[in-house]
C-alpha cells in the first residue's frame, strides 16, 4: 500500500482560481476526495501504520492532509482586500464532519509571526495563535511544529549559529536544533491545554543527515516523526524522519492531477 500526504499553504492567494488560491483548491480537492470514497487518515494514524501498529484495508485508498506555516487563514475566514471573502481550511472541513482530520504545522515564534505580517501579508495581521486551542478542540484540525522561526529569509536574525536563512538543512548542531525544534514545541504546548507536540514539518522541506540520523532519533524524545516536501507516496518502509509530502501548486495543479496522484500505484 502507498499513501500520499498532501500539504497546502493558506496564504497562497493570488486570485480566485484553483491554480492561484490554495483555499479554493483545498475546497475542490476535499469534495473530490469525498466523492471518490478515499479515506482521510490522520497524521497520527499514518505514523501508527508506518510503525506496524495500525492495520489498513488493502482494498481501500487513503490520503493524509496537512497545512504549513499556520496563518489564521487555516482556521478563520478572511476578507481579502483584493480577492474578497476567503473560506478557511477549517470552514471547509466543517462541511465534512466525522470524515476529515488534518494537521496544521505552525511557526511558533510570536516575534517571527509579527514580522511576517509586514513581509509576507502586506501588513494584514493574520499570524496570531489564539486559534490553536480552538483548532485542537474542534476534532478536525491539530496543531504541530513547523519550527521556531522557519529560518525565514525575511527575518533580520534567525535562531541559527551563523544566521543562515532560507535553508533548514543549515541546522547542524544540537544548540540550533533545540532552538528551532525543542523551543518551538515548548511554546506550542504552552498555548494549548494538555498538548504535547509529537510531529515536525521541515521548513522548505529541507533536512540533513544530522537531523534524520542523530538529532531526532537520539537527542530528543518527544518528536516521533518529521515530514519533508519530497514528491513520493508513503509506504511502511518510509523512514519516520523523512516522511514525504506532495505540495499543492507544485506537485499537482488541477483536480485531475490530484485524482491521478490519489490512485497511482
């Protein structure tokens, strides 16, 4: 069995078409997934399956859905100044109760998110974290770790020993890994009742052998799996620290392409 993991970015809005708007693409994709009878597996159950702790029906098709960066558009509807009312991922999910469970990988640092307001969303304050607790309580959307500051290229200073930005494979020391991963988990946990972060998504999909072969398996204990942006299906032979994902707008651009991806063997 091979299972695709999908990821979307809510701030990818440059129009009101499938190709220019991840919120609209997700709405159309979720409708297609439901119509095709594809089962949506949570990230947590995917990990159980990889580790042999969950048995799936070989005659069925499965998909996993994730969101990256964690802007408020994951959860709240928003009036875009140019493209009008936008329906959040969460509002779309509510149309399919008891069917779809997804995971949002969020940037933890409040200071980073305040900078992104100006550098990434033209001054629009859509990078809060008050929705994290609500998302967890919804039963439709869980919050997990997308690093402390994403090594975001628009920041003056990032938590990396040489202030290298835009490439998460530059995290090669215990100090940097703890700053980016452990500190982020602690902050997220502090904002959500009874939360313990267990999943990580590499910013930009970048990783290295230190992270996958040393830090995650040997130098920390809370994170159980990490997700890349490699365009491959997951199998039970997949490495926990290199779980691949397909990115909307990069690895598929239409409903038809997604259908082929869902049923490819």
